[in-house]
């Protein structure tokens, strides 16, 4: 699973991703408008939506690729001192605990 988020000042943010099999074969993809938010939250939306898709497809073990060091750091720590994206982070951590 490879996800990304995008944001441009004072404009709508979005996220998207691609889902590929272990041999690199295309399994699916997604894109979503997430409204007004910052780039960190847009990246979180990409992770959240991507994980939802792969779990719905029945996958239990997933390799997640994200280009945001801030998001990777927060996901690895398992906690955040910021309120930005707090509810999304909680949902992502719940999904990650299933593995």
C-alpha cells in the first residue's frame, strides 16, 4: 500500500493511494477529497483510507509506504502531543492493532 496526501494553501486537500500485490501487480487504488486541512492531516487521511481498502479486500499483512516523516514518526510512537488529526490517528492505531 502506497499512500500520499496533498495540500495547497487555502485550497482543498486530498489523498490517494495504490494497492499492489507482492509481485507489484495492480490490485486497486483510491482518491479522496478531504476538504480544508493541513498536509499532515491529508497524509493521515491517505493512510486511513488505504488501510480501510486493503482490510476490506481481506489482507491481513500489509506493507505501508508513506512519504511523510512526521506521519511515520507519530504512527511508530503510538501517541501524539498534537491535537491535529487526533481522531484519525486513533482510528489508524485501532486498525494497526488488528495485525
